[in-house]
C-alpha cells in the first residue's frame, strides 16, 4: 500500500491566490470552532452535556474550509464529529449548546444531542448515528436538486470508517451515473474509533477510489484551510455546473481518543506527541505570520471574541428548561 503510485490517479489541486481578508475570516472560524469544542469537553466532563460527545478538534480547518466553499442555500450532511460545520455555517451557538445539553430550546428540542442534531435554518441535515447512512441520503437530496433544477449542491461529509461501508460505493456509483450535484468529503483523521486507517484500508487514500466511479479524486491536506477551501470550491463549482460529483479526502490528525472518555491506549505515545505540528490552529497562525495578515494583538482579540461568544452560548444553554414528560408525550400522542 505504501509503495503505490497515486500521483497519476489524483486530481491536482489548483491553489488560488491567497485572499488575505478571506483567510482572516477562515482563521477566525477555526478559532471559534476550537474554543467551542474545548468548552464542550469541559461541560461533558462536568455532566452538563447529556449523552455522547465527539469533539472535532483537529478537523477545524477541514470543516471551515469546506463550509466556506458552499453557497448559503446548499445542503450539508455532516459527520458525527461535525460541530465545526454547524459553527462555520452560522448556526446559533446558543441553540447548538442547548441541544448538546438536552434542553428544550435546542435545535432539536434536546432530542438529537451530539449524534442526531440538525440545523435546517443553515442547511445542515440531521447527523446520522449509523455509520455511512448519510451517503445515500445525500444522493437523494442531490437527485431532488437536479430534478428541481434549483442550482443547489449537496456536500456530504463522512469519516474514513464510513468509507469502508457498502453505502460509500453504492452512493458514489449512482451519483456518477446520473451526474448528480453532490460532493463527497472524507475527513480522515487516521482512526475509525480505535482502528487505524492504515490497517483497515487497502489504498493510501480514499481519493483514489474516485477513479473507479469516473469522478475526480482530491487528496487534501485537511490541516491547511486554504488548500481545503481551494479543492472544495473547485469540486462544488463543478457539481453546480452539472458536471457531476467529486470525492475529496481531507487528511487530518485526531487530537486524542475517539471521545473525551477514551485515553487512546491503542495509539503510540510518539504519535500523540505529533499533535503540535498537526494542530490546524497553530498551522493557521504560522501562515498568518508568514503572510503578515494579522498581528499578535489581532489574534488575541479573535480569541477573546470567541471566548465571549462561547460563554454566552453556555449561559444561554444552562438557562434553558429541560424537556418535561408532557413535552415528550406531545411528540407522539395521537400521531401513531
């Protein structure tokens, strides 16, 4: 697998000239996602967040860059580790936090939580708890877009574990046959729960699999928000022009374990020690300094603003009521 020549099978990423104002916005959103996720971990450990939690730390650049490539009216199917897409697409952080806390005023009235959340007002469809279930759902919305001729694109995110499911292959095949306006994005952080990508997959990148379905495949540095944006924009523009789907693999680095309760004993210590050079926030700061986009004081201000915004979302969430028995009953009474 490691010796396989992939260069002639992959689509070359055309890097656009750096737009410093846009990069500033992208970095700001990366910081907003990071601060939000750090806060959710603390809340989860203090039993303020109900159910499960899959922080997207390490995936921020992939989520933010891809989100920026989309139009407001486009549809997104996120992964179960996809809070960053909610933040980047402009979801209300208060309602987002309230949902994670299981509160009645959350996006799904506290019923969805981490694994089944949706935010239709910003075009985000429901997170799927079943691995890979979002892939055929995304094909379905893309069929609707094509039949309605509304110019919308569906962006479907999934992890490297889901790429081993039959739904992955069935969805890509059908989308290609019908040239549907859908972009498939595999966020590969190296592990499906506790199982290494290197041990589970016969190719060095899922992007190569695009060749089997007659679509472009991009192997993208998912830590580099500008490369993510450029590759995603090209794929989205192609889909919107009626030229069919694309497959992108965003290579990221998982921060720690699968969830806050997982101390990742299956990962070598030397691998975990590589986090600093794989951190999307630090990579973004390095780029900002090299390109002289911002001063340190500006970066500090971005962090301060993000912390205030997230604190306000926490305060909102904690102040909201929990669903009552009557609320749950009203969801089903007389309907089934």
